[in-house]
C-alpha cells in the first residue's frame, strides 16, 4: 500500500482497481484517507464486485457503505482470532513467533509449530541470565559484552539495552506462555499494557531454557532496582532530532553529566549530544561522539542570525508555511462530508431497528430472530459511533480556520526577532522553529560542525554566507514543510513574542 500511495503521489497511476473495497483496507478511517489521497491526485478508484466508481456521484456513498461493512467484518474477525488465541494460550500452546533461543518446528502429530530449543542461540540466553544474576552486570554492560562477542539478535542486529531487559523478563524462557500482555498493540505498542488480571500466564508445552528458580531470582532483582532504560532527554536540547552521528549517521540524543567543581564544590551540569546507537547498544555498535551542546548550539545560532537578517529569506519562509497551511485547511469540507455520510448510515440502521420491532409485533418474526437481528444492528451502531468519534477527533484541529494574514505577521515577527525568541521561548517551541529552518546537522569526529542543511531557497542566501567559516557551509537548499501532529505549525499563533 505504501508503494501504491507513493506511485499515486508521483502521478504514475490514473486508476486503481480492486476486486473488493476491503482489499484497500478494512479500517473505515484508512479507507477514507486513501480514497481522499486518490482524489487529491486525480486518481480514480473502482471496485469490480461492488460496482463502486468514485468518478460518479454515488461512488462516495458506496465507499461509505461498503467501508462500514468491511469495518464490521474486521471487528468480528479480530474478536474471533482473539478468542482462538486465548484458548490456545490457556492450553499451553506458545502464541509467539521466533524468539531468541528457540526455533519453530512442525509437530507431525498435531501439524502445528512447536517451540524447540535452538542450542546455537540458547547459550546466549543462558549467558545473559548468568551475567545479570551471578556476575552482577547491569543491562548496559551485558549489552556491550554481547555485541563485543559478535552475538546478534534474531533479526541479525546488535543487542540493545531494551532487548536484553525484554529477554530477562520473558517467561517463555522458564517454560511458560504469556498472552494478552498488551492491548491494541497495532496502535498503542508497548504503552498499551493490559491489566494484570487480564494477562494469561500458564505452564507451556515447550522445554525451558532457564530454570524457574533462576528466572524468579532475576525477576525479583529487576523489580528491586525498578530499572527504566534511559530515554533521550528533551528539556533545553532544542537541536534534538537534527544532529547526525559522524560514524553511523543515526540521530544524536540528549545527555547530561553532573560533577562538582574543585573550588566551590557546587554541582554543575553539562549538556551533550551523543550517538543514539551507542546509547542503545554500547561501544561495540558505535562510539559516543559526544559534542558539547552549548558549542554546537552557539555555532548554529550565530549563523542562523546572519541568514535571518535577510528580509527576503524571512518572507520566503513565512509564505511557504502559510501556503502549506492553506492547502491543509482546504480539505476540511471534504472530510466533514465523510462524517455526514456516517451519520446518515447510523440513522438508516436505527430505522431498520424500528422496522424489525414492527415485524415482531405483527407476528411476522419470532423473538429469536429479532434478538439475533437486533444484536447484529447494535454491533453496527457501535462501530458507526466509534468511526464518527474518530472522524470528529481527526477534524477537531480544523474546526477553526486560522487568520492566515495575522499568523503570517506573527511568524515574520518571530523570525525577525530570532535571537530574543531563542532566549525566552520554551525548549519545545525552539525545537519546532529549528526543525522548520534546518533539515540536518552533520558533525566531525573531532567535534566540529561540518555541514548544515537548511530548508531555505539557495538563491536567497548571500554568497558571503555560503563560504562562511570554511568547512561550515550551506549545501543544497530545499524548503520542505513537515507538519506533524506533535508539532503543528498552527501552534505558532500561541507562541510568545517579545
């Protein structure tokens, strides 16, 4: 689907055909978004079996109707699969794919895949538990040891702190099956933890790699330390997400160091940007390549101040942002039409419910059939209500169309007073502004700024600035607007100006 949408954006396609609409997606929201993407690029869509054609007036109504049917089928399928998986887990069958230390082997009697110990990997699992329990090694130290020995995960990648902790916490290694540990994984990922009472944990049918006694000791030790893997610090690191590691090319993440001065004995803090791969997987994967945050921020600020002293640059940035906003808000009417269609479908289902009751009262339908039909329609209404709720939430940010002229004036003022803004704005607002101006920052292994890629039209930059500071220069300029849900450009109207 990603490849198809990219071809649509590249104007390589005129018409998309599918046998049924649910081949596009079973999610109502995804169907609307994808069809809307087709329309934006003048691409038609036809469903052969359902006679849907978005080029005529009835096409969008049919998309809504069949999209709803597909969404209901999706919910039913999810429910049935989950019930089946729960039953398998309670019987001790391993509901998992490949895990380190095990391989999947077809059981000739049951014709199902069983977990079988893979000794080529099982020794790595035993070593992880041994290092943590008997050698008092921490998670970062274990990660470094594993990577230095050349061990790799099942995906042939270096081990990370998160991966090591997951292995130490996974009861599959003591011969147990755990299921339903997370809810709605596709959306919430690891943040969607289930209630403890909903988690299934039973003795499995597979052989254990680690004894229950050793596993429980490790689990108690982990719980007593209440370890939380280090997360990149936000705070005042307003160049986060922009600086690239000079060795591996990964983003640099934020770190603070604390020390006491010899004279005053006062606690002092220093800020650094370090390689995110080193932070995850240790020195065997990459090096720290730490660069003093104050140094790199000062270099960038000085150069940006000089660039933004050019009035034509400021106007070009503001105009590009506002134009992107106008295009975004122009879609508002079409999206609201989708909500109206959902409301009509809901009213239609309610009318059908009333008709069912009339048939029952006229003795044209028995009570069992009435209950079955009512249950089916109640399920349809629940799905519709959820789809309407999601659509309204998606449109909530578009309810008020901003005053574009006023917003542009504030944006120009903010950029004009860049140095003042940088001193007084919040770290999040600073980071938003930097990401609007800069694409990436490259540094050298000797901790110097090497290259800055700006999102500004090259023709607007004076030649003197392009040659500034020798190795610190401006390469190709491409102004790209990236409006994310987290950092909306609309929020600029709320930013403080001084």
